């Protein structure tokens, strides 16, 4: 298929999964723009035939030429973790305003905007606040688009979240659990979410906002147990009082400018959000992958499970 598809921010978790799936579906004219050089190198090593370029999407540059003649834009760019507010504004808001201007300039007919379930969250942090503003900007832009709000995701190439947790538990004899660990999550498999994006590209569904939530409710501690059992990790799980866990993360952040797990993310973990579950299998004609099977696919794929993106 020669339909030109642009993926701004496409070297991250969702982008890497989506590229692999679109290629399986026969798409060959894919353009990935990102400013994370290490992850761009990983993407090039897996898909050397694609157009994969460095681009600071918040600043004007030669990368803008790729929007000419594009059929679809999948907006994936996002700042997820950082102790400072500036990167969130730059990478979640400024970049979005620039991309929207290019979509209008080149009259690109269809856009899939990847928002986040946090826009309906009770959490109050840099990521949540800028993602809310980003979605508002997209919806008020007037472009022909669909907005998808995924919950916490896991899958191939996971450098944070479940991927980081799986690697951490391989290295330590004791794995800390905040509080009692009974924090309900609705994890979404990145493979399923990529199928939903691909379905949007093909169906051109537009004018809607969809909350894309994992269909299974799983407590945090049970997620950890499933990963441990799947990967064969030998660590013991140890429950630590929430307050102490919070302080330890704050101390960690003093020595690591880009920590894999922050105090803000801990607050979000225990916020007890429950996200809407819609019939996305029916809407997008996607067969959902059971959580345990998705974890197995994530950590036992012969190629992709060995690839770890950079922070």
C-alpha cells in the first residue's frame, strides 16, 4: 500500500509497535519523525527501508517537508516523564500546535491523535495537565480526526512501566510494592492499541473521542506477580508503606534527572481511577488479547522482547 502515513513521535512505545503492525498489513510508505536518537537507531535497525528521521517537532525545520502529500498523520509525540514542566509544554503542546499548522497547510485529509486516559484523571501533574491542553487544542483545530485515549500501556519495546519493572525484578532479590499493592489498573496491550490505530487508518472513523481501556481489571500487585511468573524472576515481593516509598522516589530523583518511576507517577498509581470501558473490539473490529497472553507475547517474542528502548 502506497498511502503515505506520517508518525510524529513514532520512535516510542506505541510507534514502534504500530510500525511493526502496519508493515505486516502491507504499508510501505511510512515516515517516522522523532528527536530521540537512540530510539530512532533502534527503529532503523528493525526497518531500514523506511523513512526515519530526526526531528525536533517543537521547532521549525527541514522535517516539515514530509507532510506534503501525506494521507494520514498519527500524532504520537508526547513527553511522559520529567521532574521539570518545560519539556511537557514543549513536547506536548508546542509540537502539537506546529503539527496542526502543517496538517492544515498541506490539507492532510485524516489524523489520528493519541491522547491519554489521564485527561479524565484526578491526578494533577505536568503530564496530565499538558495532555489535557493538547487534546483541547486538537479538538478545537477543526481538522478531520479521531481522538484515542489509551490507559497505561505495555508491550514490545516497553522502556518504562511493565518493561522496566520486569527488568528491575531480574536484578534484585526483593521487589518493593507500595502499600498493599491493591491498586486497580486497566492495562492496555500496545499490540491491541496498534490494531485500533490501524483500524482507524483504514476505516477513517472521525469526529469522535474514544476511551481505550484494557478490558481486564488487574491489581498492581497481581500485574507484578504475572510478570514475575512469566519471566521466571526469583525476587521476593515486599510491601513498603506508601509514605516511605514516596520519600525514596523523591530521593532517587535527586540523583537521576530522568527517573524511570517518579513520585508523581506513584500518586497517579494510587489515585484509584476507574476508566470507562467501551466496546472497542466491536467498534474497531479488533480481537482483544487476554492480559496473561499479552504479557507472555510481550516478554517471550523471539526478537522484539529483547529490544529495549532508551529512556
